[in-house]
C-alpha cells in the first residue's frame, strides 16, 4: 500500500524582500508575481535574490525537520518566492529541494497565497479562488452577495501520485480572526461549507474516497481539550464528513497546539488535517508530529530543543508550527 509523509505549514509572510528599484525594471514586483510557470520562476530565481537570509533560514529548518514528501504551505507571495525558498533555503537544510512546486494567485489583498511543495509527481492541480458563493450554492455571510468570492485566499485542489496511485489534497487558508474570532466566524463557516461542496463536486461519494483537507483554518475546535461549540469549522466534520486527524491521533489534548497567541497566552490548534472517512479508517493510529523547534521562547509551554538563533519573540521560524503525518492510502489507480 502506498504511503505519503504529508505536512502543512503556515510560513508567515513568505514574501519577496528584494529592492526592485535597483533592478531597473518597471513594475518588477507585479511582473514577478504574474509568473505562473515553474521554468520561468526558476529562471527568475537565478537572477534575483528575492528572500532574506535572516528571515527564512529558520523557516526552512522547521520545514526540513518534518521530513515531508509533500507540504501544503500558506502565506506565500508567489511562485517565484516559493521557488527561491525551495532552492535556496529548503535544499540547504533538507539536503535537496522538493522540486515540485504549485501556486496559483489567490484573493488575499496582501498577496499571500496557498501553495504546495512536493517530492512526488503532481498529476492534477486546480485553483478555486474564483468560485463565488452562488456557484457553490453557499449562503453569503453578512452583507456579501452570491456574486462575491467564497474564499479569502483559495482552495487549491491537487492530486499527488505515489506508485501509480493518486491522493487528492485540498489546501486551505481561511479568514483570519482579526476583528474578533466570533465576529469573523461566519466567513470561515461559509468557507468550510464551500470546501465541503467542492469535495462533493469532485467525488460522488466523498466518504468512500480518499482525500485530505489541510492548511491553516484560523479557528479552533477545542482549546486544551475543551470542545468549543462556536467554531467556524463545523461543516468539515458535521455528519462525519471528515475526521480531524490531530484530535484523534494525539491523545494529550495539551499537545495538539500549533499556534501560540501571546497576547492572551492561548495555545490553539489553528492548523488541521481533515481526512475522509475511508482514509481515516486506513490510518487508525498514524505517526503524527508537530514541529515546535522554531517557536519563539515566549511559547513557554514548549520545553523541548529549539533551533539556534530563536529569540523570545523573534527571530522565529513562523507564528505557526508545521504538522506532519505519515498516511497510508489505496488511492485511485492512474492510467498506465
């Protein structure tokens, strides 16, 4: 049976740090953001140093520590940035670059997108950034209309292949809690409904297929084992639609956190992997790990080792911790 080591990681503002004024190219930043092919991105990376050494060494160390075959990423500016991160930073700490890179421009006003790094073939990819509430038959939250976009960033649909069998991933980054968790809940609730509709569009019987919804969902389903009834993620698990992997596979509720909100000293699980019922049944006790060596020292609950150079609040790898799990799957046989 094929297996995959799958990770999700919010890199926290993985953005270009190049002084484009010296490049002498009109609208250079926008032109680089418009690059949408891997070959061109690699050519640009060979010319421009678009990332900062200080910013991204720790981020790359955290990602390398997952030893992942495939990693879903959040908060990446564009394909050029993703390429530079993979070839200049991840390769140094992991021994080699992932090589496979996927990113489509999404809807975020700051330009942060979801993406994917893969050591195995990506055999299908599709962005859902332009889907509207109306096209997905989801009731618009608040004052929004059926013509408004359903995702604050994107829902990136990707098929990866191992030993001739495909597994489908849906990479997400939901609306942040800025403005208040409860005040922004309805937007995340609508995003969760939209993802569920997309899965149902892809699979006639979602429960019988193998897929993973993963990423930064900017909401908790529990805090230190205390279940919350006001989460915006309900549609992803209601009626047994999907299984929250960490909640099931990590028995210690105090050890499920992926994010520390220092202002309120809250340790919460904002990052999730939701497995289809069939995939969850194939993985009753998977190897799952949350890499916290890149967290700042102010996250005092973590008592383990940290990467050299980590500070009290900064430097740090990210404000999120990568989560990684090894999953077995049957998958869908690909044509020979």
